[in-house]
């Protein structure tokens, strides 16, 4: 269970999704999804593979268009934004990809400096270096500065992926399967890092996962996605303290594993 | 949000015919996006120079070898026919016309289609399937400008340079054969070679090389940018980039030759 008390401001909504629909051909992935994320809150979206969890955060970050519905992020309707406004909004959103998506041809240092350099053209090289060193230290991987992504372990790649988003000091973090493919100890490290990021950078976050340990450790609110809609939202206990056999089977399966 | 990757929900005519027209439409959008982005600031100078180096310098060894052998072999094969009429002294001008007008642009383009086109297709394809392009997008970076515009510009600039170099190397190959058989000096060879070459010949070849360079990079970028289906998609992007750009190079060759002949 999450122990540290986050500083959540329930008066301020940073992500407000209403009646969201998204289909790919005849595959109706999201069917009228509603979700609210408050300032400083970590919301975990739980669900089986292929239920549209990643599609949801791709719509929030503007990588995909919704078919229908409202997606308001930091007071702006994402689907209505033009290219420039969307880019401005994205500077405030950090996206940690499932496979980290580090740039293969760049070293860790270059990977981290890249978004900052592109978004703040007149930053001096000493300030850039300091920012890179600071985020590397925050994720506990200072020694990897000159290494290539191919030389890193899965857990290290995840951490660098998170560090690359932190360098822009985002207000919102979107984590896509942060513990997928990691051993339990490394998963615990990543879960702790997600909580640390929330505390240290005062971020709000949506964490996409099907790992209940991750959900329990990092989530202030859990939202269970089933058949294109959230069937239950609330604290971990609220969600799993139910007679619903589908939710129960999800819980049992995770803990038997 | 990428508007170049639209798909209809249900087939309008049939799936294959629909796909053909959709691809044409997507290619049109892709090219339009290039011309829109190319004039927008800021210009990615560092990446452009890096790409020029990658495309130009790294192709140099292959171009040198192929250009030299082309000149040498072409001269060797032409010699017996000319010798029948006692006209071996025409070899330098014959070879120079063939190299400058046709062989240099075509050989350079085909080599670049194989080497540069496939590498662009594979690189962008791999970046697409590993979500590196999406990662740029969500980091508020314009990946099209950074990846596509720089590669297309660099290839369009570098291929004409490589073409001029191939022409020069090809002439050297030809000179070697002429020198070994007729003991012609390099000065006499090049004097005879350039006697029949006009500015139009050279200009037309430059134009061809610019068009070929643009085609190679555009096809490579389009295939890589729209790659899917994991690693299989990366291989397919690289392969299709080479095949399609070679096809277009031959089509463009025919069209440009017809247009140039009109001015000759």
C-alpha cells in the first residue's frame, strides 16, 4: 500500500476526460471513458492487455485523435489544439514509454540533453550539463552519462526514460507499463522512483499497468478499465473490495503470479 | 498528431484499390509536409551537416570503386567497335559523353538508392517501431523536421556532388585504359574528352542528380516513417525504399532525357 502522503490538491483538476470514444476499424477500444486527475495525484489505470490503456494516454498526449469526447489537459482541449499549441502543452507533459524509446544513436547524456536543447535554444552548455547531471542523480544513474542505451539493463533504460521526461520539469507524467518485463526487485525500484518523482517534482500522473503491486504502491486512485470503460474508480481497497468476479479474477491472477 | 496515416473504416471500392489511392494521397501529404516544414525556422543545421557527412563521406569508397570500374570497362568494351573503323582516337569524347550524360548520374543514383535509401528506410523504420519518433513528438520536438527534412535536404545536396565525383573518377578509369593502349597523356585525354561536352550536358546531369537525390531520400523517409509490424516492418521499409526509388529513378531518367533533348 502507498504509505507516503502526497500533496494532492483536490480543487485543481489537471486532466479531465469526458465521454471519450476511440475505435480502430471495427475494434471499439474506448467507449465513453470518463476520468479526472487532480493536481499532485497518481492515478493508476488497470486493465488487461489490449483494453486501450495505452491508447488513453496517447490521446492525452496528442499522439492520437479521439473519435469523440472531451480531453482537457491543464485547461486546454487537446484535440482542438493546433500544432504549436500542442507542442507548448507537451512541454508540460512527460511520457515514459513501455520500452523506454531511448534514441539508439545517442549516449545517455545526449538522450537527456536532446529535448532540453531543442526546447530552449539559448541554454548555455554548462547549464545544460548541470540539468543533465541533476536528473541523472535523481534517478540514481550518474555513472551512465557516456553509455549508449544498448549498454544499459532494462531497469536502467526505464530510469533513463523517466529522467529524459523529468529534465523538462513536467507538470504531468504519463507512465506506460513502467514495470513491464522487469524482475520484482527492479520493479520495486521503479515504483519507488515513481513515488519519488511525485513527491519531489509535485507531478500528477497516470500510470498504465496490469501489475497490481505497482498499482498498490504508486496509485492514489485506481481506475479499472474493462470493455472500453472504467468499471470502478477509487482507492486500491475500494476497487478490489467488491463481489465483481471479473475484478476478483484480475486480483487473484496477479497475486498467484 | 499524424495526418499522413489516415485509413477509412470500410472499403469504398475494394480494399486493394482503396489502398492504392490512399497511398498516393499519403505520399502527396508527405511531400506537401516536407515543403511546408523546409521553409520553417529553425533550420536543423547540425543534423543537416551530420547527414551530409553520413550520406556523402560514407558512400565515397563504394562510389570511387564503381565509378572507376565503370569508366574502365566502358572504354574497354567500346574499343573493339571503334578499332574496326580505326577511330580509337574518338574514345575519350565517346566515353566522356556517355559518362557525363548518362552513366555518372545513373550509377551514382543506383548506388545511393541501395546504400542511402535503404539506410534511411531502416533507420526511420526502426525509430518508428521502437516509438523513438513518438518520443520526440511528445517531447515537443518536431520529428518530421529533425529526421525527414534534414535527410531529404542532405541527400538532395550530396547526390549531385557524388555524381560529379563519379564522373571524374569514371574518366580517370577510362584514361587508364586509353593510356595503357595508346600512351595518351592525361592532358590530351581530358582535352579530347571535354571537347564534346557542353554546359547543357553537365547542367542536365546535375538536374538529374538533384531529382534522383530528392527521390531516394523522399522514398526512404516515407517508407521508414510509415513502417509498422515490428522488426519485419523495418526490413520491409528498407527493401521497398530501394525497389521503389530505383523504379522512380528510371522513370525520371526517361522523362528528363526527353525534356533535355528538346533543348539540345
